[in-house]
């Protein structure tokens, strides 16, 4: 546990911040101490000379050395008397000694005890020495305040550092814990995003990642669910007719029929899996829209030509009435919608039937209508046709996976439009697509 703490980013942040704090506090203290005492000693030097001159004056007026010391032993500057220059405690040159003997006053910083400035002058019975009184309340109080200030600065800085580090590390630890949960499969986890700093960007990007993982996981589970539900019939057919092919006594005609059924069911499985995956991607926002300008009427014509073999096989008549319309949307997806609706119309139209295609638009919306001449859809079934896997004709006679209309509706909704159906039994059905301009 201890080793883990010392290796944590929390400890490293604390170490860095405290190192910076102690370094800056030490430098600040040294600078302040040097500048303040420098100013103090500059002022003290003139005061030292003045007090030494005052001692000399009092000595000339007949005051004894003891009386003089008594007068000057309690202030910021203190004076005392000595009989010889050697007793002053200062290292004096010969020139300094000569100046003092001639009645002058010498300033020096070379005291042998504390290196404080001092002044020396000659009096009647010896020599007067004046120095800074380091024991006075002003100076000792200054030192005490300096120490207290340094201590409080370090204490307050340490507390603030711990708080700041905790604030910085907390979201990082949250991301770390959340990453563990994501690794365990919890893709619905989201982090709270506060502010716009780098940590907020990290949390926002984490949420984008988990959202994408959640969508992919949902697609996987949704796909598996649909596969297990809808793929049973074609798989059972393939397995059943595959077992029948093992019988050496079946006729060649039966064998070919069974092979055709297996091929059809395999094709059905392929289309079903492709459509299930596409629908899952659409519903979970994996497939984004690529909006660009394209000719909608030309796109419909291309779809008609693409499916020409299917409608010509049933000898279906086409009645096409389209305006020239340029639309901004996803051309590939809109082509998929037209393919699904037009294929549905072909599948449900009888031989020699008619399919009407209309495309009109105004300043507000575009309307596409595809009408077939099939058996129509009852009112009850109209409410279900856009549900996934729902087929009006549940028999095997009508091809389809039951997902084409669901996919088409989802694509149209993504474009901000709608798709509806109008139908009367025995009179055909009309699918109406409305797209906003």
C-alpha cells in the first residue's frame, strides 16, 4: 500500500508542488531579508555615528563612563566604553587607529562576534563603541515576524497544494476507475464533464469512446437477438433439405428442387444478415448522413433501370411523372429507400399490372409517391408494415426479409422526413415519402 502511494501520481504532484513552494519561499525570504536588513543597516550607520558623537560630547562634559553607558544601553543602538582599542572586538587597521586617536569616528562591519556594523570614537577615559542592539524589541520582533511569516506561508501553501493536487488527481482517478469498468464490459458509463480545461477534454473524449463502444455492443447484442429469432427458419430449411440430399434414392428432379431451396434460403440468410446489420447501424447512429446536392429525379430513373429485369419479367407497365428536383441529402441512402419501395411495389404487383411513380416539389417539401396495383393492405396491417420483420404476405411466395420498409423509414426520418402508406384492399397501395427542403 505504501509503495503504491509513493508511486502514485498524487504523491508525485505533491512532491513537485511542495518543492516549488519551498524553493520559492526560501528565495523570497532571502531576498526580503537581504533588502530589508540592507536598508536598515544603511540607516543604522548614520545613527551609529550620531550616537557616538553624543557619547563624546557627554564625556567632554564630565560624565563618567558608567553614567554614559547607563544612558545608552537600552535603545536600538547601544554604547559601551573600553580602555584600549584592542578591547573593542573590531579588527582595526593602523589608519583606522590613527583616525580614532585624532578625534575621528570609524565605521566598521568587522565585529568578531556577529559582523554587525559599529562605530568607534575616542573619549576622555578610553574609547566609546556603538553597535546595533540585536536584543531590542523592534529587531527581535522583526526576526520573529519574519519566521512566523515564513512558517505560515509554508503551512498555508502546503494545505493549498494538497487541496489543488486532490482537485487535479480526482478526475484522473475517476477516469482510471471508469476505464477498469469499461474493460469489464460496462459501456454505459459516463463521466461528469466540468469546465473546458484538459481534464474536461479528457472526460469528454472518454464519454465519446464509451458511447461508441456502447453502440457497437448494442449492435452486437441486437444482431445476435435478431439472428436467434429470425434465422431459425432458413437455417432449419437448409439443414432439413441438406439431410434429404443424403438419400441416394431420391430422383434427380427432387435433388435439383432441394438444391434450389437451399440456394434460395442461403440467399435469404445473406440478405437478412445484411439488412439486420444495416438497421442496427442506422438505429444507433453509426451510419452518418453525407449531405450533398444531387438530382433526385435522375436517381429515381437509375433505380428504375437497375430493377428493369424484375419489372419487365412481370410485364409491369410504368407510369412515371417527375419534376426536375435537386435535393440535398445522402444520395446513397435515398437510393436505398427508392430501391426498397420500388422492389416492394414490383413484388406485390400482379403480372401485367401498373406501377405509378410521381415526384413533385415546392419551396417547403418534396413528395415522392410510388403506387402499385396489388392486393392492397388492410387497415390493421398498415399499422404494422414498418415494424421489423413484419410481412403482409407470410407465405414464401413473396420474397423479402421484412426489413426493407423499416430501413426505409429510418433513413427518411434521418433526413427529417416521413414515409406513410395509403391502401385499399384489392385496389393497390401507395407509399408516400415527404422530405423537407
